[in-house]
């Protein structure tokens, strides 16, 4: 009797907590939609999304966010393109080939890396990477899309490595034994059996990585130069996130509303990425 | 019949504990050899050493020799991967890869460089037929192998082992996780396979050893107590300890 009551109370608590979580998501969505729609309507959907110039405070004001959208897409793709293979191969090495000692050291380094706030990444990027890029490519300014991509790829490494290692280590040893007993080498076994069996876990790592990169603002403001150019590797650029973060403080009127609209676009962006990647992961799992 | 596998004064240690003690055995070709004995007596250890799966356990130390077709398998010049291709293995718990039935069977041949859909199709079909599971799976080759029943999975694993054309098949209690019907299917299958392959099977089930094996080896505490024709071992054991074990007095 007492147990039953306890069960019921616990269930009610979990239900309420669950509802609160869902409620917050809905609240945020509604808020973003309601505050983001007006400016888009006033500017015009097409003009807002596809016009190349962002000049909210000039006399000929213009609210085109194509530069931010493309910068975010390029920046994210670039970071994943660099971070994913490095992270993936590190995870394979650490979980399947590395001596115990190296693995231990690397894992604690990765945990440390994962806990560093993005400001610090930005700071190090600003102090080390940006000047380096300036010198290597003899640019007037090293703050650029390239710098942002490099910092972002470094930032996603820890989570990609950690999640991939977990996925690889969850693969039952029996699969590997079966492969070795058929005469496969260790390398063949790892790539053709273990990685295959772990691929949905590894894909989850990618989703986490992508979402972290798309949503990152602080570090990219510090190393990208934060100028609303159309993206180009060696030029200063501005991301969707940094546009919102850097202008919110002093904006007003339509400008301020347009920033809410950018947040809405960013939100949709993340939703779309999440849904597509999850779709592929689920399909893979079934297949 | 000549011995395809010969162990000479074989000793094995896990760290400080000795698991095999001076084993001498000559396993005849194209026949079924059963390894029996109470658990922990070293049957699996002996089996795994034959295709050098013990290499994966760093603490293992070995003294003595094993000859496969007259060649010492511990010699440096031996290619472990081709040794394992020759001496296949079926595990206690069915362990198909989490892939399609087709890919499970094609895995080994592909690893060994066989390409071309037609050749692979052929190998897949023949292996599944040889493992007496073709009729049950021929319409769902592209489906995940994990959807099969335990007994089917085990026969699939046998088919997967056959696909690389081994000479010897090692089976470690292959039916201990299966129901009686699946067990008898695997026993029938083993009897059919011994025309072409040498089978070494570890079993806890004495009736199984009697039903299918030609020769039986009785292990106790890491020693090979007795090895001989199955009928003789079970009807007229030479060693008192063998008799005690097969009459169920211990183990
Ligand atoms: N990986 C291992 N590490 C240490 N000891 C082991 C290992 N595998 C088996 N042993 C020991 O070796 C002995 C023989 O084990 P095993 O060959 O599995 O016996 P069986 O298959 O006859 O039950 C047992 O005492 C067991 O504890
Ligand atoms: Mg055993």
C-alpha cells in the first residue's frame, strides 16, 4: 500500500518534470515565432533571406541575412569536415589500438577540453590562431571564416571523440572475435565490423557536434572578425549567432525585430538539421 | 586417416595459473572429435589455441608445439590470418554480425579478396545450403541476421565459417544456448559436414558426444586424461577418472 502510493507520487513528479521540459520548448518556439514573424513580414521573406546586404543602421537600411546564413552553413560544414574525420579516427585509435596508458591520458585531456568554456576557445583563437593565419597567408587581418572554422572544429572534437568511443566500446566483443576467426586482420575487423556496428552512435556524435557548432556564438565573434561580408575563407565574416549576440544590446525598432527573426531562422536551422540527421540515423538502425 | 592437428607436450598458462598441462593429442582428419570434461578443465582454452585466438589474451604463455598439416602454428613464418581461414570457429553464443544474412556470409570471402556479385552469390548460396539453412532464409537474404531465431543464427554462423572454405571447424559448445530441436539440427549438420571437414567440438552434453563424435578426448584440470574412439571411451574407459565423469560421479 505504502509502496503503491510512493510509486504514484514518483510517477506524478516525473510527469510534471516532463511536462515542464516540453512546456519550455513550446514556450521558446512560440516566443521565437511570435517575435520573429513581424520583421520578416515587414521586410519581405525573400528579401530578408536572400538579399546580400545587412545595413540596419545606414540611411538606406537593408536587412538581408544571406551573408549570415551562408557563413553559418560554410562554417558548420567546414568545422564538421575537419572535426569529424579527426575525431572519428582518434576515437577508433583510442578505443581499439591505443595502449592503456595513452588512452587514459588522452581521455582525461579530452574531458578537460570538453569542459573549457567557449570564451576560452575564442580567446586562444584570437591570441594564437588569428595572428598565425595573418602571417601564414599574409593577410591584412587574420580574423576570418578560416579562423572560425578551425576554432569550431577544435570545439566539437571532444564530444565527437567521446560519443564515438562510447559507441565503439559498446560493440560486443563477440562480433570482433567472429571476424578475427574468419581470418580478418585487426584493422579490417575494426573498420568493417566494429565501426559498422557503432555507426548510429557515431552519427549521434555528428548531430551533437553539428548542433554545438551551429549554436556557437561567443567563440566565433572573437575570431571571425564579425563583419557582415558574404563568406569567403580569408575574409572577416559574421554568423547567424554572432549577428544576434553582437547587435542585440544596441538595436531598436525594426532592427531589433529583425534580430529576433534571425534567431527564428537559426532555430529552424537547428530543427531541420536535427530532424534530417535523426531521420537518417533511425533509417540506418532499422536497415 | 592421418592426424591433421598434432599437439606435442603442450602447456599453457594464464599468468601464473597453468590451464593446460603437457597435452599430447593427434586429431584425425575428416572426423568429429569431441572434447569433454568438467567446466574449467581447459577445453575452450585448448580449442582457441588451435586457431590462435589466444593471441588476443596478452597474459597467455605457451610451451610446446601444435602442428597443423605438419607445420608448427606458433612459428614466426605462420600467417595467423590464413591459419584462421583454414581453421574456422563457431562460438558458444551465436554471434552473427548485425548485418544482412547475405553480408554475414559474404563477409569472409570479401575479406579474402573475392569480388563480383555472381561469385559471392554462389558462395552465399552454397554455404547456406551446406549449413542446412538455405530454405529458411533464401527469401530474406537482405534482412538483418539478428532477426533469426537462436538456432538459425547458429547455423548461419556455421555457414559463415564454411564460406571461407576452411579445413577444420572448431565449435565451442555450439548448442548449449539452443533448444532441443535446433540442437538436433546442428548435430545432423555436423554429421553431414564431417565428410568434407574436420570438426572439433567442445560439449557438456555426453549424449551429444556419443551421438556425433568419432573420437572423444576427456580433459580434467588441464590434463588430457584419455583420448580414443568414442565407443571405447564411453563403454570401456581405461582411466578411473574418465569412468567417474561419464557415469556422472563428478563434474
Ligand atoms: N582469459 C583468461 N584469463 C585467465 N584465466 C582464464 C582465462 N580463460 C580461462 N581461464 C582459466 O583457465 C581454465 C580453463 O578455462 P576454459 O578453457 O575456459 O575451461 P572450459 O572451457 O573447459 O570450461 C579455468 O581455470 C579458467 O578460469
Ligand atoms: Mg568453455
